[in-house]
C-alpha cells in the first residue's frame, strides 16, 4: 500500500482511464410580470406604465392594457428573477407616487 499521489483509475490492463467532466450551464428560471386590473387606475396611466417600464410601443401597450381591463390580468413580459423583481418594484413605486392602486406581480413561468 502506497500513500503517493493518485493519478487516476486504471483498467485491468494497467492503462490509465482519463475521464473528462463537462459542466452544463443551467438556464435561469424565468418569471412573468403581470399587471392586475382595478377599478380606479386610469387606462392611460396603465398604457404609460407599460410603455415606460416594459419598452412597448403605444399599440402594444394599449393591447396589454385592454387585456388587463377585460381579463383582470395581463402579462407585460418574461424576465429573469432579478429583472422581474426590479420591474415589479419600479411599477409599484411609480403607481404609489402617482396615487394609483395599480398592482404588479411576478410569477414563475
């Protein structure tokens, strides 16, 4: 029995077997950022929020706002956790600053 450095496992012919470890990067989880409908926030304010924080043009922002209005909830985008969390915080702070009860949430996709 020797305490020398271990060089690898050998096969029964006395040859060394070299194994290569491959690291596979895992894709980050994605989160949907959603706006929730309420009876008080003006539609134009919601359009402005979608344009400002989600970089949508007027037409797309209006479509999202109408979806929120008719279905109670609408998706503004899908992002990594950190980006989604930041957008939710920005929207909520902006809505509060302008005294609107608009709610923005995120959910795992």
